[in-house]
């Protein structure tokens, strides 16, 4: 079991603790929080569902073009 304890600036001196059996997930969460902190939580993201739909449409178009 792995534990990530990280300070998040906008909550003051408090810490967030996350526990998981998957170390890679904790690394991803830590990197995400560090990137957010470095950019004052002003980063923009696209909706993952929309990206998946766009990806599926591209794949179908590529399959048709290959035929």
C-alpha cells in the first residue's frame, strides 16, 4: 500500500492524503496537482467524453479510407 501526502496551496497548511495499491496512479495524481499548483489552478482541459467521440469518428474515417 502506497500513500501520497501533498500540500495544496489554496487550502492553506492542510494536507491531502491519498492511499492506493497502484503506485503509478499516485504518481499521476501528484504530477497533476503539481502542474495545477504551478499554473495557479488555471489550466484548461477538454471533456474526455468528447475526446473519445472524436477519436472514434477519426478511427471510422481512417478505416473507410483504408478500404
